[in-house]
C-alpha cells in the first residue's frame, strides 16, 4: 500500500470498513472481515483481532496474525487492563507496560479499544505492531471508529 495521507486515507478506509459490514448482521463474520481488512490495509501491523468477554476472561475471537493467547483475565495485560478500565490504551512500548502478556514477541506497540455496548464491556479490539510507537492519534481514532461502526450493528 502507498504511504498513507492520514486524514483522507483513514476516512476512506473507515468508509470501506463500513461497506464490508453494513449489510451483514452476523457479528462473527463482521469481526472476521474487519480484522482482516485492518490487518491488510494498514502498514506495519503484525496482529489485529478481537477478544470477547466471557465471565471474567477475554476469549480469543476472529483475528489475523500469528496464533495468540486464548484467554486473558480482566485486568491483566494491555487487553485485560483496557477492558477493566473501559478505556483505550495506546502503548508506545509494550515491554515497558507492567504485566504485559507477550503473545507474539515481535510486537512492540499496541492499541486496544474496549467494545462497550449498552454501558457494558463486551470485548476489545486489539491491534499490535512490530514498530515502537506505531499508533499515532489518527490511527488510534481510526481503530476507535472501526469499533464504533461494529457496535452500531451489534443488535
């Protein structure tokens, strides 16, 4: 892919992501397509996927990348911390994040967006990069936009 013109390209990519899921009611299919779309359209990523909350654990859902951790307890690692705090975590260097869970040793930065539906966390979207400090504000906002569009169609 060409070098991103962040504002224009992220806006266009979000429209394309919406087009992928707009007429499909199945959540699993939409998460699968969105993880593949982001993985293949955004450069310098090595893992993109979803974890869904089951009890007190985040359980692996659709993803693209190397095999991943299957279960992450709430409050543990970047994903579990994002879910328990109900906040986006954009980590410049995962090796400096206390309690980081290294599913893929090649990952150096990570952006996790909690999926909040009807005021409850139902999961997270997790995006990893082999580059340090990969997730600038524009990319973070794009990932948040992807999650928001998915959740609009959650019913």
